[in-house]
C-alpha cells in the first residue's frame, strides 16, 4: 500500500509539470459601424498553445442565435495556433450590439469569454417598413392599441 501511495504521488508530480495553456492573441473585436444591408460580418480570433501538451476546443457557445462561432476541431500542438471564427448576422437588428462567445478548452484555464461588438446602421426602408406609423417621436407597427379585457362568454364588438 505504501508503494502504491508513493507511486501515485510521483505520477501526480510528473504529470503536474505537463500542462496545456492557451494564450489568446485577442479576446475582443469591434466591427465598428456597418450597414445592415451588407449581411453577415465575421472575425477570427486566434490562440497559441503555450503549454507542452496538445489542447483542443471542447465547445463554443454564443449568447444568442445571431452570433455563430466555428472553431478548430483538431487538437492544437504545443507552439501551434488555433482559431475561432465568429459570424454576426445583423439583419433586423439595428443599433449597438455586444455579444459574448464562451469557449471551453481542454487545458487548465478551462473557459474563456470572447466578445464581439459594433453598431449596425439599419436600412432606412427596413426600419420604415417595420414601423410604418408615426406617433410623435415614436414609430409603431400598427395604429391600433389594445386596451381592456374580454371576459369569457361575453362578446364585445365595435361598429
């Protein structure tokens, strides 16, 4: 039993010296201002494996469906570079945005948050077609606002 404990401790010491580390070259990207009509915009964020063991990306999850990450599927050797490509779809989303992508790797650091942000300049015909009714400084979809309550078995009508 004593030999087993000593050999397990030695194995732990030996393997603790071997580790995989990721160093991200960029964790935030600003697209700046761009037109909604241009469609999807993409950026690539890279990392370097600074450890002495191969590292791989286990998962990449975005905070919403308008942001789509794709990443290097193969393990990244020590000293080599991996990448994550992030695409943002601005259609129907005028204004400022800031989206996060959570990256989980097989190294000791575990989880990294990447951020993409920018300003979408909405297409004038798109905004006008979505909100055609002017109500002072507000733009509305319809000229009718529903107020009140209709109880069951009681029918209300307006002529």
